[in-house]
């Protein structure tokens, strides 16, 4: 049975591909079998390279040191501003056995502001532009995507769901429907650098080398997102040929100071948005659970939103490699991520008892949750594209829920690949 659990992910990947093809706008116009095989091979190669090759994994996990430095620097700022609530020394003695208070809003979320400012500064200096263009080049050479899609894929590794469309804002008016959908799914299936640090910090006690796993999750999800997008909204070679040019830069700053100020303001908006979303999501979950508690007990326990999510998503989590005994808990987290918010799902994952998941299942869940494909992100992405290119607002809105489905399929596929290459 354990051997079957190890390789059941192959069946899961096949089922996910069939779902995407079944939801296609034109099932007869799917990509060639050769291209599909190449995209799957690239996902497998990335998963093996990152997870199984010690040297590559050591390089990826070097990011942990950088994150630790940013975290220490952020705590210095938040401690100065918020005192002991922000991580400064306590002005009182704790009771025996008590732990210092961890105030997420004042000790963890300020990382979003600091990293957003750093990302803007590094973009202005050309460091992030060089990394984005390098990743874009690799996507174009390996998967044959257009320049605008490659540029979008590269930027999504570092910039958020609002900032990454700015990089390709000059091309929204002329990109094809298939390219627009690919750009949207890439945004849904990955996480930005600022969010990556936030999530990894939340999971540091639960998932060893969480930063490295978050980076590898977004990398493996890039070809997965493109594959699912091409299956659901296929296009001809002529439809997917929008190239980029040096003279059309969508994201730019006037100076280093301008980059820091604008990056800080963008980070502040994200900081407040995360706080607001978490408050509202927890309130809605609580209200839902209170209403469900009025219904008859099921299995001698009251109905809860998490239990319902677990029942709905457990078969999918089982298909991608989670043992059935752990699939209910995994399904609850996946449902929370897809419907509500992935950060709330990671908070719940960090709060679970240590014996809830095996190490392999823990990695599958971590990778499957690593994307911003939730209902709130659909509205945010559609409104961003609609603001940048009003002529495409209606089309982006029509593709919004499709991109949500595709983003969740892509991250689930990434989780399945990690389960296959992890012993």
C-alpha cells in the first residue's frame, strides 16, 4: 500500500489533465502530444533537480539565510515602532512555562512591507529585471511560449498579483486571448517574493527549509500552469506570438528613493489587505461554523466548514499521493486555500499536531497550497488587468473563474510531482 501511495500521483496528474481538457474551450485544439510530454518532463526534471540533487538544493536553501537577515532587520524596525508587541524585550516577567507573545500583525506581516521595498529597489537597480529576463528566456526556449508570456512567468516568481501585470502592461491590448489566460494562470499558480517570505516564516517550525520549498514550488508550478492554461484555453501559433521589446517597459521607478517609497507604499497596501482578509475570513468561517452547528451531528460531531472542505477535497488529495488516513485533513486545508485564502490555510497547517501528516504528505500539502488561486485573488487580478487595459476588462472577467480553477489544478499537480520524487 505504501508503494501505491508513492506512485499514485501519476494517476492524479492524469486525472488533473483530463479535468483541464474536459473544461477546454476547444478540446480539438489542444497542444500537441509532444509539447504536453515536454511540459510534463520539465516539471519532473525541475522537481528532481531541486529536491534530489544536493548541490542544487543547497543553493536554493541559501535563501533561508537571506530571509533570516531580512527577518532580523524587520524585527528591529517593528520592535522600535511597536515595542514588545513587535518583538522587543518584554517589560514584564512571564509566568513559568509561558511563551513570549507572537503578534502576527506586528512581528510577521511587516516582512511584506520590507520585502516589497527591497523588491522595488532591486528592480530599479536591474537585479530583479535580470533574473526575470533570465527566467523568461528559459521558459521561451524550453516550452516555446511567446515573449510576453515568458516575461510574465518570470516576473511572477518575484512580484505579486498586482505588480506582475505591470511588467507586461504595454502588451495587454495586443496579446491574444490564449496569452491573456496564460498570464492570468501564471499569476494564480505562483507566489511573489514578499508573500513567499511571509508564508515561509509562518511555516518555519513546521516545514524544515520552508523558503527553499516555496521557491521550488513556484518554479515547478510555472510549466504546470502553462500546460493547464493551454489545455483550457488553447490557441494557434499565430495567436501566441506576442513578443516583447526593449523600449516598452511597464514597471519603472525614477530613482532609488522613488523605488523605496513606492515599494513601501505597495507593501503597506498588501500588509493592510492581508490583515483585513484574515480578519474577515476567520469571521466568516466562525459564522459559518455557528450556523452549521445548528444542524444535526454527523459522526457524533458538529458540522464545520473545514470538515465539509475535507470531504469535498479529500479524494483529490488522495489522488495526488496523500494516504487516505491523512486525506481528510489535507482536503480541509486545500479547500481553505482554494475558497478562502492560502495564508489562512498555512496558518492552520502550522497549528496542526505534529503527527497529522507524514513528512512526505507534509511536503505534498505545502506545495499544493503554494499559489494565490483563491476567490479574492480572482477579483484582484481581474480588476488590475481591467485598470491597466479597460478594453480587456470584460474578457479578463470572463476568464477569471477559469484561471482560479487552472491555478488550483496547477499547484495540485506540483504537489503530485513532489510526492513522486520524495521518498
